[in-house]
C-alpha cells in the first residue's frame, strides 16, 4: 500500500516525539483520521467535546510538559473554534502546532460549504509560521519548520491541509531546483549577553541598596540561580502569575504574586525599592512597578522582541535566564553591608501570611471563598499540578496556594480568557499521568467549558496511572470578578441580568457520569470535603457554595478607595449590605496586630 500524505504527517509527528494530538473529528480531516486508523492511533488522538477545548488541552500539555502541544480540527468551523486556545498560546508564549483541514483544492475560491480563508484567518494567531500544503513535496519541510519555529519562538504555528491533499500519495522532495529538503530535530541552545553588557548590569545591581526581583515563567529553568542572586543581593522576589511556580513560597523573602491579584508585600517592595531586576517576565501593569525614575532597572529575557518595554530599564540583557545569571552572579559584590531592606521584606511577608490566614477565617454566607483555597493548601501533595481559571478564583489561587518545590501551576496569564481551567488540567494529566491535578474554577467558567470536559475526563480516566483529577468549583451564582470590576472601576452596582447565573448541580452532574461528586454547603465541611476528593480513585467534581460578597481586594486598596466602592454599591447593588460588611471585615485584617477570628 502506498504511503499517503496523511500517513507521512503522522509518521513525522511520531519522529518528533509527539505522543498525542488533541482534536475533534470532521470531514475536513477525514484523510488524517483514516491514517490514524492505519497507524493504530499513534500518536494518540485525544477527543475533546469542542475544538476550543482541544486547543486549551494542547496549551496545558505544553505548559506542563515543556514539549510542543499539537491540536487538530476540521476545516471551516472547526478551525475557527481553535482560535481562542491558540491566542492563549500566543500571548503566553507556548509552543503549539495546529493542524487543520481545508476544502479540496478544486473547490477553493468557489464559496464552497465550510470554505473559509484559513490562511488569512490564521495569519495573526500563527504569525510566526502558517502554511497551506498544496503538494506532497512540501512535506516534510513545512511540518519540520512549524515544529522548530514553535519551539524556537515559543509560539503557535499552523499547517492547513486541503482534504484532497491528505489523500495523495506521498512523494518526498527531490534533489533539484525549487525543491526544499528537510531534516529532523534541533539541538538545545542558550543565548547569553556580551561581557560588557553583563558588567553594566552588575554595576547597576551592585549600586542598589533596596533591590527587588520580579520573576516570570522565563525564570523556570533558573531556580537555583534566582535563589542565589536574590540572597546575594538581599532582595525580595515577587512573582508574576505565570511564574508562580518558579520559586517556593516557603522562602521568607518571596513576596508572592504581583498586580491586581497580588500581595501587599509585593506592592510595598515595588513601591520602596531603588533597584529592579526582572527575569523572564513581561508583566504588563507598570502601575505596580516602581515609579519611573525612582529605581534603576535591569531586565533579562530570551526574546529581544519582548524586552525593555514594561519599564525604563537601564540595561536590557537578551539571553537565557540560567546562562545569563550564571555569568552575572560572579560579578556581584559579596560584602553588601546591612540587611535592613531584606529584614523589612521578610517581615512584610510574614505579616501578609498572617493577614491571609485571618481573612480566610472570616465568617461568610455560606462559605468564605478564601477559606476554600486556604483549607486545600496544606493538603496538596508535593507533586501536585494546579490550574486556575480566570475570574475571582484566580485571586484565591494567587494568594492562598503555597507553591512548594516540585509543585506546578498555571493559568491563562496574558489573554486571561475564561474557560481553560478544566481543559488545561486534562492536558496536564496527559503530560504527567502519574501526578495529581487540581483545577480551580468558578461556576461561570465551569458552565462555559468545564461541564462538557468532565465527559472527556471520564472517557480517558483509565489512561492515567494516578487517576486523581480534582475539579473544584466555587459556586456563588455570580460572574464575580466582573461584578467586582464594575463596582470598583466603573462605580456601578452589579447588573444582575448580566452577572447572575443559574445554580447548577455540578457534583450531581459528575455522579451522572460515574465520577465522584461532592457538594459542600457549610464551612465546617470544607476540609473533610477536600480530603474526600483527594482519596477518590478517579476524577472528582467538588463544589463549594461560596459567598459572592467577599471582595478580591487589590493589595494597593486604600480606605478612601474602599469608601468610594461602598458609595457606588449603595446606589442600588442587590447585595449591598453583605458586600460592605465583608469588604470592611477583609480590609481591616491588614491592620490587626495579632490573629483574630471575626
């Protein structure tokens, strides 16, 4: 039997070490599906409930494995559905390859059924490499380039393959004019700045008395080096959310998350520092960084396209974080004098942890959402992987989950799209089938994407050696993050027609699929609920009935801003009494000298 183009594509994916492709079938990729049958499902085809979920699963897989995530979809509507997940990959700099079908070449340009100009459609999201395969000889070059580009540029790439091309006999490029041969693989590599640039960076850092370090996901391969330079400089370390798992939160100088979802000690450190070192982060919110002109700055990033644009850095070092730090550290002074700054940072961190503990202990109606995350924190296994959805739950993930060595966590950092929490978790399970995975999601995101993907979890539960996939739902009947943004940013009360959502029996739905479902309605049952979820022998949905009036107060909120928010609420917010009560109770915890329960 002759080898078809579709057969060769799967063969080449296997040669690149691709073990699964996340996708959804359709007649635009029938040729590929037939090839999968001939290849005995190698690489494995992982079927989602919706193409957008396939893309999110590929992103989750790539984030937690460090390998390329591959997704596939049919022409027209299927290819369109992939876009949100692919934009998530683009904005978070994740290597993903999308393989999509197209109508037959003979029908292209004829306004045929499901015909969409996919090359134009994908030109932005896959701007680094998108190609339409029209003859077999384009392979394997375009496939190899798509994978190499995705790895090298940390981005999504795309191949568009018309249905009739998939079924053509494969013939490789020949040794002649206008043919492009190809070869497999690419070596690991590192990029480092010049000696002169490193000396200038060292001069800036050596001159600082109050050094702050900001790390993002680009520092993940340089954990030991980040610790060494922070301790050498006597610096505190704040973490962008995509870098939450870079350093252990148990370190006394790690100030935690930064930004609207951040911590008070991160805010204070950035406000008071005189020197800023940013490593592997493109954190965009400059209002949470030092005032312009107050601090000198050094940035390290592997991508020259992304460097030097979030703060007026004095020295911009283009290079791999680990290699650059290894060369920079020997240039730093070891006799830095007093430790007042370091001691202040550590004291602020300790006080913040006590504040978070008190806030989680506050009463609410029925359950304090902060307590739900706080109760999970000490129960998490050392090898746990966590995903968080967007929304108010991201606040609780950011502030109450203590990352320890070996733990991993991520969310949609830059696109901040709703709905990736559960599909990310499924992608993580395929990346690490031997590790427990926890998805922390709000009820809005669960209704948007999570419910259907529990069907996917049920379908593949037997593929995972550790079957634990715990999906936790904060059920408050409210699109809570937007509700609070309306109150705080627009000065407007909650608009119930847009914000109120139905009460769905999430645990009962899980049980209908043969999974474990747990519903927690009272604070005293929260910890036992988590323990039951951890002891389950397969995927679990555990829902907590939480109070939407508990505010995700940003770290810089002042009493004046709280009063302004309260004034807007009093204009007619349906939950105004509870909102003001919970907001004042939460804010006052920052000023209490000792531990109290309210």
